[in-house]
C-alpha cells in the first residue's frame, strides 16, 4: 500500500508545482466518496469482512486515486523539447 501512496503523492506534488491544484482536489474528493467509501461499505457490510474490509476499501480507494492522478499527470505535463 505504501508504494501506491508514494506514487500518488509524488505525481500530485508535481501537478501542484505545475499549478494544477484544483484538479488534485477534485480527484481526491471523488476518489474518497466514489471509491473508498462504497468499497469499504461493500467489503464490510456485504462481504462481512470486518476490519479487513476497511483495509481493502482504503486500498482500493488509494489505487483509484493514484490511477486518476497518474492519468491527470500524463494529460497535463508536457515534456520540454
């Protein structure tokens, strides 16, 4: 999980340095409310995994957030020639 978090934090910091702060906020909020919360609910209540379900929900949320930030970085950052 730490590698996923590190990748997201690095790309997010680079986007903030490029001035794309609003995009990072949108990605974080959407990943939390559309990814982490529903996934944690599904794993805890539907699959009855308890604490492991919360962990899996958080992991899935970080994967979604990291992927979205990476896509945003690929679209925003232009290599200098």
